[in-house]
């Protein structure tokens, strides 16, 4: 069976999330539905994503986070049919239920196969509990993010396992009393003026360690106290 199928015209498909218009469909080797693209425009110098967005329709979807209405670039399924992730068009937002209450999100949402939220991209600065205490999660430049990978990541039982922040610092104090402070980065504004723009600091919490990935891609892993 072909791994992808481009349709001559937009066609309504019956999926586990409801009826979805499709122009491009991807399949698993087993033939199970993998990914649906409501639109399959070829972007070029004459046709931009903004042109494509104007053609996109708002979809009503039955997801593990509840019924959502938004314009989607794509929706991905697990092989057994559960919703795996949603990728929204730029500028689109929706509200989902998370272990920390209702949260407005943008860009993408991902789920575990049992329906628990795996990751999401917060629309605005959101304070969340972490092994280092309460931290403000927000990525001010989430370009390139798609629904499968987002800046806030959760474990299957709802604990924060990773986040990006432009508001918090992390100070590491060594046994000899010396310390080092990790902070979000700073770069020049693309508009060319003298204002600086923060770049997010990514933190990951795993195996009793905190991993700090700075903008220069150096990674520090140390045992939590």
C-alpha cells in the first residue's frame, strides 16, 4: 500500500476524531491512517502560507482534550487510531484541559496513546510546578514547532518533564561554595533597531537530573539536591 495519497480534490474522511476534509493522507505500513492534511498547497514565491491559511476551514474535532475548534495544518494518529498530535496554523489558538487546568495553546498539542496530554505550546506565559519550583513557561520564538514537539512536555502522570522559559534563572551552587547562574539568552532584534530580544532557555527534568540547554547548545546535567 502507498505510504501517502494526494487527493485530486478535498475529500471528507471519517476518522477517530470526526469527519476531516483532506487533500493529503499518510498511512502506516499496515495501512492504518497516520496523518491527514486538510490542505496540500505547494508554497512558493507566488503562494505563501498566508494564502493557504485563507483557504483553511475551522474544524470541530473530538480529541482527548475535549472538543476543539481550530484551523489545522495536520492531525496525526497512532496506528491503533488514537489522536497523537495536532498542528495548528500560525495565529490559531484553542483551549485545552491539562493537569493544571484549562490552558490556551497555539502551534501544537500532543497526546499519549491513552489520551493524556504529552506536550503543548502555551499561548501566553504560564506558571507551572517543576522539580526546581514554580517556573514561567513560554517560548517567544516557537518557529519550526509542530504538533508532535512542543516546549512544555509532561510525563504520562502529568508531571512537567521539560519547558522553555524567558523569565527564570537557575543558580547552581557547588559544594565548594562557588556558583554559576544559567539564564535565557539575548540576541539582536531582527528589525535592526537597538532593542534586544530574549531567547528561551530549555530545561529538561529526567532521571533525578536537571538538564539545562543554553542557546550555545552546551548541556549541563547535575543531581538535584
